[in-house]
């Protein structure tokens, strides 16, 4: 696990809302439940309902959805935080889908979802 991810996990653990939902790239999303108290959109395939559908949704968020598609996805899963790193940044501006940066280190930016509920 990269140091930047470990530092981000520690920051997430310090958040007040312990059962928050986070959307993250698939390799990171499977680690989040082990290192934080957050819930994930798609976790380990064995323990996730409809894992292939959710993996497709996560991939689409980072690589192909429109502004409206990303907003629908964030609402459908009740996402509170979004994890971004150099390899996984949506093709649209974060602010256009209601995201505001709340944490950043050399490899990770975590956004809070605002105004979509």
C-alpha cells in the first residue's frame, strides 16, 4: 500500500461520519474496508451484491460518464466521499458534479460530495 494511500486512510478514519460511503478506484476500494470504517460502493467481489454491475459503474464514473451520469451514480449509492489519484480522475471537472476537495497529499485527493442529496 503506497504511503499516500496510508495517509489518506488515516485522514478518513478521523472523520466524524464513521459509516460514510466512499467511491474509489477498484484496487483502492477493496482496501478501504480493511483500513477504515467507511462503506464502499464496490468492495471485495465475494462480499458485494452485484459486484460486476458495481465495478462497471465505478469504472464509468472515472472514465466515461457524463456530468448527469456521474451525479446519478453519486446519488444512487449515497456517496459522501470520492477518492481520486493520478490514474483515476473523471474526465469532467469535480466541481461540476458537486465535489469539493477536503484532503490532499502527494498522491491522493479526497473530495466531499455536496448538495446532491
